[in-house]
C-alpha cells in the first residue's frame, strides 16, 4: 500500500499517476484544502492537516483500517510550507508546518509506516563554486532559512531510518485543475502577449515533476521498504535556468516566445530569501535505478 501525503500538490499528483502506472496496490492520498478527483481505481482520499494532532490520529486510524493484514506501507511525504520568501516572512508558521508537524506525524504513525521518502531541496546547500555538484555525503550549509528548515526535517527523517530525496526546481503540467504552475503560467502569458521576465543566470539541475515522480516510484518498486541510502539526489544531468526551460517549452509547443524575457538574479529585487546556482550530483540515483541519463521532459 502506498500513502501520498499531499496528493493534491504538484508532485503529489504526478506521484499518484506514476504509482498507478506500475502497480495495482491501493494508494491512500491525503488532501488538505480540497479533495482530489473521484472515480479513480485503487485510489482513496483521506483528509489530513499535519499541523493538527487530532487530524493525524484520524488519518492514522484510516490507513490502519485500509491496510490489509501483513501489508507493508510505503509513504511519500510532500507536505510543507515551502515558499522560501514566505518562510522568512512567517518563521513561526514555517517551523510549525514543517518541523513540528513532521515530528508529530512520525511519532503517531511510525509503527504503521514501514518506509517513508521525504522531499527535501537543493537549498540545503550554499551556492556552488566553480560548477561544483554537491554529493549526498557533502556537508550541507543552507543558502536560506527555508533550506535550514528542510535540513532539520532531513535529520528527523534520518534518525527514524527513513529516506530523504533532495530535489531541484521542478516544473511540469499541473494535474490539479485548481492550481497553476510554471508551464500554465507561460502558456497564459504567451496567449495574452504579456511580457514575462524569467531568471536566466541562476541554474539548478531541474527536472519535470513526472520524471521526479517516476524516480521516486521506481525506488520503491525496486527496493520496496529497503531503500539502501538515507539521502538520494534526484535531479537532471544538465544545469538549466528557468528562462531556458521556458524557451524550450515554447519551442516544443510551437509557441511564439517573444514575450519571454531574460532576467538577471541581481535585478530580481522581488526575492527576500537568497537564491543562487546550486548544482547536485545525480550519479547515485542513476546507479540505483540503472539509468544512463536523467533529463527533463517539457
Ligand atoms: N516545487 C519545487 O520546485 C520543489 C523543489 C525542491 C523541493 N520541493 C519539495 O517537494 C515537495 C512537493 O512540492 P510541490 O511543488 O508539489 O508543492 P505543493 O504543490 O505546494 O504541494 C504541497 C502539498 O502539501 C499539502 N499541505 C500543505 N499544508 C498542509 C497541511 N497543513 N496538512 C497536510 N497537507 C498540507 C498541500 O495540500 P493542499 O494542496 O490540499 O493544500 C499540497 O498538496 C515539497 O516538500 C517541497 O518542499 C519542491
């Protein structure tokens, strides 16, 4: 049985899709603000607010009842208060919704959930110097407060013998009709011929949500509840800027990209939390999954 915490999120939706591609096992997806789509075989939605202890206990009861005798539970935890600027503006909410909620969730569900993958970020590192690609064993040094919060979450996960995946900026078509992401935004600005400035000199080893979800699903598929490393970087082979992603998407779709303009990070005065090029090494995940290349799809 699979449990997806944050099933209505961007990554959560792709995870549900990818898990259904490889198995008939039951998927229990948590929803917070709004229930997800009905009528999908082997998918059950259960409400969960990870900031509320009663809600976690109810969720625990629900998955305990849904689990067949002896069945192992594999969980992917994507929930969080995850916008770096919002975390800086509201540090108490950031600590409560990310760290305290995670501690509570694990304390209540630990004996039931056999294996859990937690979604962390490349922001647990500082800016890459000389295009250095951080490896899993490198000492983190978070670039901003959001990175610090995620690093503390990582330590909680590892102490509980669960698994951390560190992810870069992800993009892709939103599977949630109520939530627009980067790709839908690009489509809209091109359609309306609005000028859209996109960061052009700051790089990550970005991947699309579908590819990240496929990697996570395949880790569970291949290793079941015994994923052999505590931290795994899931990211692309090549560094790419958001501007390059936007242009490539427009080109693949045959859209006119004249309204997409490059923006240098030092000119982007709207960011509160520090950003910079952070590159991750992906050789571990490629060797675990038997992949030669890991490239994004637009
Ligand atoms: N997006 C990126 O580029 C990126 C990069 C690196 C790492 N990550 C990590 O990847 C994970 C998924 O990101 P995403 O882009 O899919 O984000 P997202 O769409 O915002 O998904 C977050 C999910 O968390 C749920 N959630 C929020 N507060 C909750 C609460 N109190 N109780 C229960 N659930 C709650 C949301 O539920 P509702 O929608 O129902 O409110 C949503 O489904 C996050 O942990 C993020 O830190 C993302």
